[in-house]
């Protein structure tokens, strides 16, 4: 078990590893689902790994506005918001 944890941390870094743990724990806690191997759901290519990558890349959280609230072209997504 410890060797699997070490491998996941080595491959992904501590931050992504912690996010993966949180995703898997939340899913298992809410669904009652159990896996033969949590390692295989968390390794590269597994659904937990892919979900964590999406979360850290901000998919779905990107501000794609192209105009300010006044209707003028924006040079950055934050322009005219404050």
C-alpha cells in the first residue's frame, strides 16, 4: 500500500494527489462504492486522475467574456468587472 501511495505522489505531486484523494473519498462516501484497488482508479488514465486534472486546469471555470459590461472589447477577462 505505501509503495502505491509513494508512486502516486511521485507521478503527480502532493497537491494533485491530495485532490485525487478528496475526489475518491467523496465519491465512495456518497455512493457506498468500493474498489478492489483505489490505486488503479487514481493512477494515470484512471477516472479519478482525469477528474483531478480537469479540476486543477480549471475546466468549466474559465471566464470567456470578450466584452466589458459597457459593451466594449475587453483586453482581459477581469477588465471592467470591478
